[in-house]
């Protein structure tokens, strides 16, 4: 029985090669991206023979444990945009005639409201950052009772606190950048 294992593994390797060959042949007729994803899905599923189309994008193959079904989404052909020369301006397109217009006073009011909302968010984030820094305590927060004798729990809490501080710092940076771009 011990010598059966190499024979099985050679048979499986041969089946995978057949599957890859079928996917390669499919690539010649339907596009390489679909074939690559088909081959990957067949490999993932443990196919021992070439996958067959069941319906649409659904395929069936045999595995060591019985039949396996899997989907391979069809890849839409990608249209290439025409190449632009460096330095050439982008062509401007006139807005549609039926597009509603906003007068300057209304737009100014909207801009002021947006700036006010961003400033309020900035103040709130700064308060949250202060609280997060206090809880983090420069990486040495007070020991909690459930953390005694469990350094892993303490390390996880310190990592969460550090992430919280970093998140609030990034949010503040983004809000300041957004407010600066409005002026």
C-alpha cells in the first residue's frame, strides 16, 4: 500500500496538467484572463480532470472526493482608451443644457455649511484624539485586573489603543487638508 501513494500523486499531477492544458486551449478561443481564472478555480477545487461548462459561467469537474461545481465570472473585454500625448490638454465637454444651475449666493451658503460641518468634525476628532492619547498613556496604560498574568491580553489592548490614536491622527490630518483646499 505504501507504494500506491506515489502512483496516486502522479495520477493527480497528470490530471492537473490535463486541466491546465484544457484551460490553455480555452485561452486560445475565449481570452487568456478567463482561462487563467478557470485554471486557478480548477486548481483550487482540486479537479482531477478538465472542467466542463455546465451552464453559463458554471463549471463541473471531478475531484478525488466526487464532483465539484464552481463559477468563473466571465471577463468583459477591456477597451483601451486612446493614448494622450503628455502636455496635451483634456478636451472639455460642455455640460448638458438641462443641467440645473445654482446661483452664487446658494453655492456660497452650501460652501459655508460644508466648512462649518468640517470644522465641527475636526473639533470632535481632536477631542477623541485627546481621549485616545490619555487611554494609550504613551504605550504604558494602567494594568487592568483581567490582564494580570496574561501579557498577551495587555499587548493586544495596547495595540488597539495605538491604532485608535493613529486613526484619529489620520482623520484630523484629512479634515485639515480638506479645510485647506476650500480656502
